[in-house]
């Protein structure tokens, strides 16, 4: 199995077509069948097989995308266009979300810290939460919600209008031509956006802690530099890159396999956002666990 | 120069629904073939299987040594460059204007300079009568124009195999005749192997060298056009006459009870028409179709295995053709009345916008 294009569902005219992937099942047309008689019905498939198949097809697409990244010619123009589009729809909302988010964390941590007389650690705690958790998640939500839905709708409507079939017929792989630039664009935007959100969130937290809660600027920064280390930033960016990849691949997967007509595209967009959210939070949990195990805290 | 396409034992099902089984046929090099069939018999699926967009469960489609069904993805992509497929509604890229749409294969697969791309695209646009519309988006033009633009895009890489999915649907009879003529002219110019999927009888009667018909999950017949046109097979006869009487019903196929009930009803002879008309000739000024001679040899070789009706039909059409060859200076006199020519001065020219 080399890629999902191989077992793509068969386009428009066959709504009765089974789940999106899977190799062609052994033909029900038994060999000795009398001419014109109906082939025997297939056996009832195992429950849950559909899910398994979808998951497999999603992974197959991810692998195909990774392989196609290195295939020449690289679609630079498409990449720049998509990058610009995704950046333009995510930058402003990301900044606007990250200010109150940083503030909330600072206020919460600050009030908790003052209750246990540990105000001097507010800075370190809120900045770490911001950089490691809040910022990649804000990026993930925006990439999935704003960029992923747009990618899914775009690819989905092209699929049902047979544009992707036409592209394949012309010997152009839609994965290489359309999906790879989009996935790379979501990764790049996610990584850069993550940096911006971290900065804006940290500044917001600093402002609220110092101005609203009468924290001392010196203590805030001192505790920050005492507890934070560079790997915190690395894991944040790694998370952002991975979230961008997942959001891009899931959106492309649902967009390439809409089920039946314009309504199918709407459903696909909906599902792509929901699936991405679920996956992102799960992956975030796993990555955080791995990070805490592998990287020793500063000063330990 | 076209390429022979040979289909062997192709079977396709969606889930438990069998579309067709064990379809075997050969599209001879450079000849024009038509696949007929009632709606919903999987003609489009057949076309898409030939080009590897749909993977049948079993069977092979051999094109230039590549099996479009089972070969590796890389080989299939490479082989697809030999094909031009005209989709039912054009399948143009909605975000690009017509020029960019038609230039797309050139920009993807060749390193031609922009000026040369422009020249080729304009040439193809002129061929299908869309000059002046190249800046329009697919959403801004009529269905017929989209179809023609789709054909222009399919032609831009000089394909050796051209597949047309219902070229007539959504076109008026005049444009359909122009399109038929265009397809024949194309064949004369580039000698590509062509397969047209349709249920339009005018195209079926005037364009192809070979004809086949899909019905009830099977290929009913495939062979020289005269064989199908003279066929006594009830399905074929009913389809060609458009009669309500026969095995084809409103739904996919009639069941036995409906057939029995039908016997009591009045006869429906359908529309009497003579489909055994001579084939279209290329427009004056174009070269002879080199497929004609190859076909003549091929058909003469198989003459003995055919029914007497088909044999005499083939004989008379071959005789008629050699007659025209001797009086080639005259404009082709065997053109059926319905088919126009590019130089006709009718009120509806091909270049006219039918938006």
C-alpha cells in the first residue's frame, strides 16, 4: 500500500460506495455464477472495522504526505499562497486570544501563590504554563479551527467537483500538488505563531501580575529565570509543529474523502475540526508526559 | 500515433453491488470506439477504471505495457500522461480562469516557455471555439462551454488515448454535431485512440469505428459498428429504437413480472431510424484518417465470423468508402443531414457563445 490515492473512494457518482479506504474486497462475483444472477451478499463486516479502516487510511495519508514532501518539484508558489492565507486568518485571533489567556493564568497563579505566601514564584509558574501548555494549545485551536476548516472545505469541494480526479488523470498527484504545501504551511505557521503567542501571553501575564496584583517586577523575572530553561521552549515549538502537522493531515484527509455531495463537505469540515481537537489534546498529554519524564527540571 | 488499449476480464463492485463483470475488449490503435449503455450501467465507472481512478477487483487494463489496475502508482501516473479524459461536466479548476485551466498540464509536465504555452493554449481554444473567453472563470460560463474547455484541456498534451465521458450531455443537437465532427477531425490530425461513452444515438451512428454496449453487468457486445447496428439482440435493438418494449426498464432493469405484464400492452415500436449511415469524414483540408485503412484490414479479416446482416453492412460501407476515395475532390457527400461542418454558414456557429 503506497498511499491513499490508491484506495481513494471513487468520486462522485457512487454514493453507495463503502467506507473510504480499504483494499478492494475480494469480488463477490463468484466465478461460476450464472450470467445475470445477483452475486451473493457479502458477509456482515466486523463491528468497528470501519473505524479501524479510517484510522489506517489517515495514517497512510500521513505517510504519503511525508514521502511526497521530498518529491520534486516542490510546489513553492502554492506553499507561499497557503502560508500567507493561513497566517492572515490566524495571527490576529491568536494574539487576541493569548492576551486574556495569559492574564487569566497570571491572575489565577498569582492569587493562589499569594494564598500560600509564594508570590515570588508567580513569574516562573505562569510563564512556564504559558509557554509549555497554553501557547501550543491556542495555536492548535486556531490552526484547526481557522486553517483546518478552510483547507478541508477547499479540498472537499474540489473533490466532489471531480477537480482532484481531473488532476490525477493529468498525471499530477493531488497529494504532492495540494496537500503537501498545505500541511507544510500549517506546520510553519504553527511554529511561528507559537512564538508570537508565547511572547504576547507572557507579556500579558507580566502586565496583569505587576500592574493589577501589585507583584514586583524583579521577583517575577527572577523566578522566571530561576525555573525556566531552553528545553521548555523547544518542547513548545515541537508541540506546535506536531499540532500543525496533525491539523493539516486530518483536514486534508477529511477533505479528500467527503461522503456524497455538498452536505458531505459540510460534515467533513465539522468532523475534521472535532477529530483534530481530540487528537491534539491527546497528543499534548502524551508529549507533556514524555517531556516531564525525559527532561530534568532546572536545578534538580 | 495512438496506442492500443486492451481490457481483460475487468470486474468492479461497490460493496455488494456488482457494477459489471468480466469485461474484455480491445480498443484498436487509432480507432474511434463508442460505449453505449442505458443510464446507470457503469459507463463512467468503466472509463474511470481504464485510467486507474477506480480500482476494479480483478482484471487488467493494458496500456503500453502498463497495467492501469495493478501496476505501481508511479507507473500509473506516468502512463496517465498518455491519456486525455474529458469529464462529464468539464471538471475545470474553479479557482483558475480558462486559460490557466488549459495551460495547467503544460505547466505541470513541460518546461515550455510562457509564450509557447500561450500559443498552444490559444490553438486549442480556437479548436473548440472558445477564443475570447480565456479570461473567464469556469463558474461564469455555460455547461456547454465548460465541456468544450474540458476537451481543450484534455487535448493540450497531445494525448495518444482520448476518453470522452458523455460529450453530448447538456449540448444542443447542433453543438453535438459540431462536437462529433471535432472528434473525427482530431482523430484525423493526431491519430489518437478514442473511446466515447454516451447514450446519444447520433454520435453512435456517425462517429465510431467500433461500438460496444454495457447492460446488466455485462458487456453485451463489442466490435465494428455495423455489428452492433445490425444486431438482433433484444437489448441492443430496444436501445437503438428507444422503444419502451424490451429488457430495459425505467429502473436499472425490468424484472420478469414487469416483462410479462408488458406483453399484454400495445406495441411500442419506438422511433424508426436508419442508423446505418456512413461515418463522418474529416473536414476538407485535413488528412485522411489513417485508422480507416488499418480498420479495413482488421475488419476484412474477421468478416467470416460475423452475422450475414453485419457482413453485408460492412461490405456496403467499405464499398461506399472506396467510392468516396476515388472522388475525393468533392466534398464528402455522405454526411448525414444533422451534422454541420466548420465552414457551414448556419446561424449558430461553433465559435458562438452559448452562455
